[in-house]
């Protein structure tokens, strides 16, 4: 195993949040595996904030 990484994605618009999350997953390195995604929402007045924490690891290439 090489390294462990975290990436936090946030947004107040659900469509923009989904777009950011999809882009972050698509941009993961080729040698990375997505271990977990933690979601959270919070409210401040009338606005909701969406958050996702991506937990991924870079791994060694598989050798036969």
C-alpha cells in the first residue's frame, strides 16, 4: 500500500454538489481504490450544505 488520502467535497446546490462529487471520483488516480464515502448535510437558516468525505488509497499494481 502506498498512501491514504481524503478529499472533502461540499456544496449548497444539490446538482452542483453531485457534479463536484462525480468529478472528484473521476479524477482519482488510476492506481487508487475508493474505500469509503461519508455523507453529511447541515442546515443554516434556509440553506442546506451537502458534504462528502472521500477516503481512498493508492495501491501497488497487481502482479501475476
